[in-house]
């Protein structure tokens, strides 16, 4: 699966976003090490705080299906499906990535002009708190 292929799937996922409050659609496509892709969209709520980001929707779908090994995630986001700027993952989603992925896990940010910015988890979450921090206490 190429980065551009994964970004296109993230665009498809964003169509399903439930965003009656912000109208900001986010789509994520999470690639497992075995080559399977899980899609996620953001799901908002009238009480606001129960809102779930697209990235965590994709992770929680995959984890709940038994997946534990991840290669990459593609993310797009924008008002009314206009992905004119990159949509970097929020801090909470970075922490969820940290729980299940190594430092080389890849993050592809996409725009609708096919521009892609590629990062690793260690680029976007330096000095993260990991499951290892709870060991050897
Ligand atoms: N959002 C995501 O889906 N992922 C992020 O990493 C940042 C924010 C969503 C939450 C909310 O539905 C909308 O974008 C505006 O914050």
C-alpha cells in the first residue's frame, strides 16, 4: 500500500464523518503490518466532550478486532471536506499511537492536491510516556 493510496482511503473515510457542530471532516486510514486497512472518521456529540477523533476511531476499530501491529496511518481533515491544509493529529491521538506503535510508525498527512507530508511517531511525539515507563518501578 503506497502513501498516496492510503491518503485516498482516508479521504473516503472522511465522507462518513459525523460533524454537525464543527463541519470539520477528518478521515484516517490505518495500515496494519499484515496489510489490512481500518478506516476511521470523527464522531461529534451535542455534549462536545464525548467527540471521538478519526484516528482513534480507526485505532479502536482495529484493536477491538484483535490487531496489534501497525505500519502507518494516513490522515486528512478540513472544513466541509476541503482538505486544503494538513490536519496533524491531536495530542490525545498521538498518545494512543504511542501505546500501540513503535518510534518508526509512519504518519502521512494529506491534502486534496495530492501533497503528502510524512513523519514518524518519534518526530511528532518526542519524549513520550510509554508502557515501558510503568515497568521496573
Ligand atoms: N479531530 C480529529 O478527528 N482528529 C484530530 O486529531 C483533531 C481533531 C476532530 C475532532 C472534531 O470533530 C473536529 O476535528 C474539530 O476539532
